[in-house]
């Protein structure tokens, strides 16, 4: 599982440079996540030896992935947040939310949800990370082996941290307007 997580991270990073990579050195994890002091944990889950986290700061949001304290990926929101997208979907069989951050053609979709009354497993929580190139090529998928950690309050504050005028919802009927 750890090798699969590493391969997912490295495959998605191929050819990318700049702010995608974390600064060298260790950072102190916030309660088992990659979130730093002053950041709220929107989502975090451990995938073997790696952890994936979405962290909300006062004016930024980050997707971080890698060993705790040493993320191999640290993707920050662009100044205008044009690389940050959110979506909430509800049905009687599944309620799901996601945060998608992209760098160039690579998208990191972090999703979290709960099965509804009409599903085969009512109340079951699901979450994970899907990495895509473009809109139709899945580079890798990781399902959280446990419930993961999701904060509805932090998710609800994403729009408050974004710059004025940010319209980060997924395009209706677009490639990312759906369940993961």
C-alpha cells in the first residue's frame, strides 16, 4: 500500500515544478495531519506510510501528501484561487463533498461522503483521493482505509478564506460534477 501511495504521488508530479513541492525539512503535524499551526484540518487520512490532508489557512488552502511532517506534495491555492474547486452532491443513496486542486493538467480530488438510507450500507463513510490528468485519465486512486477525518465546519469556511469574487464551484455538467 505504501508503494502504491508513493507511486501515485510521484506519477502525478511528473513534469511539475514550483509550488507543488514542499519546502525541504520537517513541519510539525497538526493532530495526525499535514496541517500547520493556524490551519484547520478540512480532511486528513493515513494511507499506509503516507497521509493526505487538505488544510485551510486564513487566506489559503493546501493539499499535502506524503509522510507526516515531510509532505512530498504541497499544493497551495493560487493567489486568485483559480486552482481550487469544490462540490457538494446529495442523493438518498450518497451525500458527498469534494475539494479539487489542480496544477496544470493534474487534478487532486479529495472526497468525503456518507452512504444514505437507500444504499446497501446506510451510514457508511467513504473518503479518498483521486489523481487525474485532464478530465478523463485517472492516474491513481486511494480509498481511505478508515473513516478518515473530515471537518464540516472547516469545509464550510473555504469560501470565507477565498479572495473576493472567487467562484470555485465545479461547472454544472462538467467532468468533475459527479461522485468519486
